[in-house]
């Protein structure tokens, strides 16, 4: 078994991973935004807006948001004027996103929400000007394959962006941050979903995920240009950026 994966029932290797992550999001979908607001003091919304600004989506462009969850990034991209497709494999999360879409002001071209697999994106190559993923690469059975798919469906010049939990370089801050994820964040899972494993999953999933450094290295391997790593909260969160 891969190191770290034995510690959480939702974190399984290989082909089992998608099914267990789907189970996880089915449990927390209705309270996903609330729990995220509590554990980040609402900062996750600011970080998502920061990624949307970095994406620089413009009217007339097409944007794809992978692992879209309840739709925060997709709605932000749409407000920039782009035509937006949002993809997620969790029916429960998509149901929340669609309900939120109903309550938003009508747009000339609303976000198109689709169920699909980020490892097998159902679009041909060179389809989008912007491809984003927030808190999704870490959950895939193969994060590198996920980045390859983002690159594949991007047009030449497409901006590829990934927001996720990071691994701070500063040793003391990393210990404090990991302690928070390991010991305090599961409390929100216990309080609001009756299962601490739902949010203990975050710390477990970070153990074998290379975070911002690994994502940047993979972008270099894909020959992206203008690669950037924007560290947030001292690297506790990060936004990776590259141009195809």
C-alpha cells in the first residue's frame, strides 16, 4: 500500500480511489461550502477569486473548470465574460452547483455543468483558452494524468491553473499547518458530517501529493511557458500557473 493511504478510509490506491472519493463528496456535498468557510475562515473564496483573476478569462474565450464542486470558480470565470464548461464526477456536488446556478442572476450564456472524469475529459484537444482546477488534482487517481489532460484540451496559448493545498517550505510553519490539518480540521467533519474521516482525508491525501513543486515540475515537463507558483499563507495554499 502506498505510504499514507492506510490512514483514511476515503484514500485508496489505483482504480478504487475514484469510487471512495465519490463516496466522500456524496457525504459532504450539502455542507461542503459551510465546512470550507469554517475551516478556512472564508479564505477559500478569496483564493478561488485570486485564481480566476490570474486566469484572465475574456469575453469570447472558452474556459473549462475541472472538479468544479459547487461552482465557485466556474461562476467567477463566467463573470469574466468567458463561455464556461464545468466538469465534476460527483452527482451530489453537481446537484449543489446546479441549485446555486438557479439562484444566480440569469446570464446570456450560463455555465454548462457536466458530469465527467478529469482523467478522460470529454472534449477534443485544443478546445479551451483557460483550464482550471481547484482542490481537484490531489483527489485524482493520477494527478499527473490530470495535468496532461488539461494540457491536451488547452489551445496553444491556453492558461492552465491549479489551486490546492500546498506544502510550506518553512519547517516550523509546515509543522503547525500540518498539525492543524491533522488534528483540528477533522473536528469540522465530525461536527457537520458526523464522520471525522471526511476532513481527515485532506491531511492524508497531502502525504503522497507533491504539491506546488511537483505541479510546477510537471508543467515544465509538458513544456509550458511562463510557469508561476503563487504561494498563499506561506505556501499552505498555492496556485500553479502555466501557458501551453
